[in-house]
């Protein structure tokens, strides 16, 4: 194999999502079965030993595509020549913490990481932020990387997208491949709006395919998808890990390799003002991707029902942006 390896940096590499992610990256699921990778694992100092243990297991898999593993607690080393950065490690919310405290704690992580990406990463860097609050953490990183094109910073709403697809397929009695054009709008939080009105399910308009069941949509589907993260925490006793890692793989794979003809995906991206979402915030939109670039799907008709829900989630993002701005993080 003669291809130059792609440098992939994973922060929080010794955590739950890291453990579910690394083996799939090393076996070719992120970038393709013919793309060799170098892995850069960034962890906080106390977790370096655990990261070494994960690296030992990666070695023991003898993955043909895995060329090199670097384990470090140094930002400049972690992002040196990085082509793809998966920013997973974050400060979780703990008891008694207000939103402002959480944003400030994460600002201390994502600001310096953005700067290190700015100063060290490869010219074609693509960044996916998974660590919560993902949209605003991505905004902080992006604003601290003024030399990197803003569109290279994205936040993960693919897990929400996949959750919506799965619920729609179940309701309509079709397979997940038969569910297309679902959109997650807004924030990766309970205010997000999973939109079925543009979707195509089993070849029919999505709303028709769910029996035009408005009550199911409002009382079951929307809260089920928007609050699924909390439901997983309650039932599993820990936040989603394998499904989050799977969504991160899907997000980058789709970004690099393109969306299927006639379909789209959902990504948290810097708004260009489309659909009335204020320019500059990182909000989820319907996007198509091709050759490593994405475009917002334009011209969708937005009903009053959808508009109110998009606006509510966007208002939350604006409030988060204002808060991190007040804290001097952007
Ligand atoms: N966007 C989504 O859809 C989505 C879904 C699931 C989870 N998440 C979020 O992903 C994050 C990680 O989840 P997890 O289950 O892997 O958590 P985890 O606690 O198991 O692992 C997090 C890891 O990050 C490391 N870390 C903390 N600060 C760091 C820093 N400054 N630099 C490098 N590493 C650092 C920790 O040492 C730990 O190993 C959480 O914020 C979680 O809420 C997001
Ligand atoms: O970690 C969380 O708070 C939940 C997570 O973002 C999820 O959607 O599963």
C-alpha cells in the first residue's frame, strides 16, 4: 500500500467513546478500507496510562491500516499535521454546576485546542466536536482558530439523525435504508428539532408513512429523539458510547465520501444565515456532501410548526454563544 497515512487525532482517547471509536478507525471504517492512518491520542496526564493500555490493545489487533500511534498530553504534539480531529474529551456536567460553569470549564479545553489546531494542523484539517455541549464547544474551538476556514469545524448531530431514522423506520415498518431526508435542526440538546416533514420513508412522504399521526409525532417521536441521550444515561447508567462513536464515524465518513444521491445528512456547521439561523453560530442543518465539502440543502418549505421548533433551539444556541462571549471565550 503506497498511500500516505492520514493523521487522525482523538481527544479523550481513554474514555468510553474513545474505546468504541479507535478500533473502528484503525480498521478502516472512518476513511475507507484502503486508507492507512496514524493515530494521535490526546489525554489529560492522569489518563495517559489508560491510553497506553488502549494503544497496547490496538497493537494486538495487528490492523494492516494502522501505521503509528502517538500518546500525549501535549496539545501541539497531538495536533501536529492532523488531517482529521475528533474532539471527544470534555468536562461533564456535575451536580450543582450551572450552564455557565459548564461552558467556562469547556472553554478552558476547546479554546486551547482550537489554537493548537490553528498553529499545527494540516491545511486540509477537518474537525468534529463530540464533547458536550458540542455545538458551543465547536464554536469556541473555531473562534480560536482564525487561520482555519470556519467550515472545517463541525459539531455532531449525526447520533440524533440516526436515532430519528431508527424511530421512523420502526413506526413505518420499513428498513432504515428506506428512510431518507431526515433533518436535525439546531442544538445537540433537548431543544433540537428532528424534522420528518421533508423526509421520504418507504418511498412516501414521511408524514404520510407514519399515518399522518400528529400525536405520535409531537408526543412520542420528537421528545424520544431529543431526549434519547438522557434516556440512555438513565437506562444504561452511563452516557451513550458505542452509538456515539458510530455516529462520529458516520459523520466523518459522509463528510469525506459524500451523501447518497437523493439523500442528505445532518451536521452542526457554522451558519451562513440560511433558514433564518443567525450567521456564525454552529447549528445543525440538512447538508449534502461531496468530495470533502458540504452544502446546506436550500429551498425547503418550513411550516409554522417547524419554524417555532427551529427558532426555540436556535435561541438556545444564541444564548450559549452570548454566554461564552461574555466569558471572553470567543
Ligand atoms: N454529540 C453527541 O452526540 C454526544 C453523544 C454522546 C456523548 N457525548 C459527549 O462526549 C463526551 C465524551 O463522552 P465519554 O462517554 O467518552 O466520556 P468519558 O468520561 O468516558 O471520557 C472522556 C475522556 O476525556 C478525557 N478528557 C477530559 N478532559 C480532556 C482534555 N482537556 N483533553 C483531552 N482529554 C480530556 C478524560 O480523561 C476521559 O478519558 C462527553 O462530553 C459526552 O457528553 C456527545
Ligand atoms: O452525554 C450526554 O449528555 C448525552 C449525549 O449527548 C447523547 O446524546 O447521548
